[in-house]
C-alpha cells in the first residue's frame, strides 16, 4: 500500500511539473510571437489555461499530501498537542466532507456536459473531459488528508509547519565561509 502511495506521490509531482512547464512555455512562446512577429497561435492560450487549471487542482492535492495547506494556527499553538490534534482532525473531517460534496456536484456537472456537449472554442475539445480534474482532485485531496492524518496520528510522523521558517536549519545548511562572507556570526 505504501509503495502505491509513493508512486502516486511521484506521479502527482511529475504531472504538476509537466503542466507547469507546459503553460509557462506556451505563454512565453505566445508573448514572443506576438511581440516579435505580430502573430499569435490561437490554441496556445486555451491550452495554457487548461494546463494551469489542472496544475492548480493537482497541486492542491499534492500540497495536502505534504500537509502544506495554509491554516490559521495561532490558536492551535496554545493548545496541548493532544487537543491540537483533535481540533485539526475535526477540521480535516469538515474538509473531507466539503471535498466529498464537491466531488459529487462536479460529477453531476460532467454528466450534464456529456448529455449536452459543449466544446472549447479553439481546441474543439469536449469540456466534460476537461472538467474531470474536479472530481479527480477533490477525491485525491480527501485521500491525501486521510493519509496525512494516518501518518501523523498512527505512525507518529511529524510534519513541519509551513508557516514557520526554520532559520536555524537554513543557517546551518550554509557553509561557514559563506556565512562569514555575508557578515553573519558563526553559530556557537
């Protein structure tokens, strides 16, 4: 099971990187073509928009796996660890409920779009297939939330708080000669 989840991690990571590269290259090419040659590729804007949307939703799922979604944590830091875990778990249950609702509603929209097909203007692709990212990403995000809670509560894995910069680690990873060149004092 863990090997499968690790493969999904890698796949999500690579797909996000591919989509990011795709829409950046397409937009850069489009800008160069318009500025230099006064010509634009009609389908490139649409494809880059679709790649961006897919990137955002798959990235949200991947961020859930890394426990990197932003949260209001000020009040949680004042709580004992056990109570904090319970409150975070309760919040995650609401998040999973929201994701489940969004999954079902997006499937309803896709079924409607399959019945009354709507095509993208430039690429002439069925929008129903492009909207598949919604149930995919909301389902993956829910699975990732469950995975993170299992790792945190059952396996005892501690996730770093993305809102807290680890300055000591950043300083320690910089060689002493570079710290001294930058004018910082070496750590005792």
